[in-house]
C-alpha cells in the first residue's frame, strides 16, 4: 500500500502583533474536532471493496509560510 497525503490550506489575515503561538493550539483542536476523517471514492477502480480509502488526520501544522512539493502517482 502507498500513502497519500492530502494538504488543505486555510488563510487568515491577523494583526501584525498576533503570533502563531497564540493561535496554534486552538486551531489544532478545532481542525481535529471538526474534520477528523473522511472517505473518498476512487472512480473506475477495479475492486469495489477497496475503492473508498479512509483518510485519517495525521497532523495539523500552523505557520506563517510553507512550501509543498508534490510527487506523482
């Protein structure tokens, strides 16, 4: 089995003097409570029993900037 990572980006404009540390724990709790897991259907997959993998939240990262490199299939 291979691992697929789903990346979602949320943006907010905050005052210059507000820090990531002031928000980080509350954001982590909110995301985990609201969006813990989901299933997605793979279209035209040959085995119906395995066509809906279950995506579970692995980690929540909060910061001011990030770079993501995406690989192929």
